[in-house]
C-alpha cells in the first residue's frame, strides 16, 4: 500500500510560482530591473486573490503591491521622470518592498514545512 502525504494527495502544496516570484522581486530590484519586477508582483497579487493555497497571504500581497505601486506611480506622474524606474526609486522603497517579499517567502516556507 502506498503512503499518502498531505502535500501530494490533497493538492495543498505551496505553489512554486509564488515562492519563485517572491524571491525574484528583491533580486530584480537590487539588480536594477525594477520595471520587470511588476511581473512577479502581479503574479503574487493575482495568486493571493485566486489561488486557495496562498489566500492567507492576501494582506501581504496587498501590502507588497501597494509598496511597489507607490514609486511606480510617482515615477510615471513626474514631469521629468528618470530614464528608468530603477534610477528613480528611493532606496527606502527598495528596502520596504524587499522586506514585504521576504515576509511572503518566510510565510510560504513555514507553511510548506508544517505540512
């Protein structure tokens, strides 16, 4: 008889896209690819709203999205914006966004370890 584990049999395993996206956000911001970081931010937001496996992360996803959207909107609305968002984003925002992504990573890994 085959052993049944909670992660594989119920389909409640932490989605890999959420973990990879949360790791990619600070890497992209620090690597000066801040505009590309919109993709993993949106993946986490949409995943938290639609995927039942990471629904408990809704508040963290909303915070992450708000923190990312603030410098993006400021950059877009400036009369003389920098050539890229990476050059215009304040380092404090990079730190706050990275901290929110780190909180999501820790939450995902703790949920993964408890199963």
